[in-house]
């Protein structure tokens, strides 16, 4: 028996798929034009049509803090349990945290 692959997108069929009405590769431009500043809170909500800098499934749905930039991508600090993780995420996979939520 051959062992199944445990790749980066393992067990993400539902998590990394769009609903029928949002299919297509073009993200909303209003979300791409947001400039995040250091200290801003962001949600990690991946767009599965864009594979560049796609965060690992462990971080999907997490909220983090922007701590810097690397080119077009943002450095986002996220805590998993008590451990601090720094992710490089492009703006296609980020959403701003609305005040009061």
C-alpha cells in the first residue's frame, strides 16, 4: 500500500473552493486597493484562484496584525496557541477587520 501524499493543500477541498456565484480569477478591486499600515488588524481569507503566497490551511480564518511589508506582500503576525508566527501574505488573501467586530 502506498502512503497518501500530505501536501500543503491536503484536506482543503471545501476550505479552498469558491461558491458557485463567486467563481473566476478576478478579485474585487476595492479589496486590492486597500493600503494596510503597520498595526492594522486583518483577517486571513484566502482567494483560492490566486496561488501566489496562499497561506497554509492552519491560518485560514485567523486574525493577525500587519507588522511590515516585503514588496507587494504584507508581513502578518498571527498567534497559534501561544506561538507567534509571521506570514507573508499578498493583499488578495487579506480583509480589513471592521470596527466593532
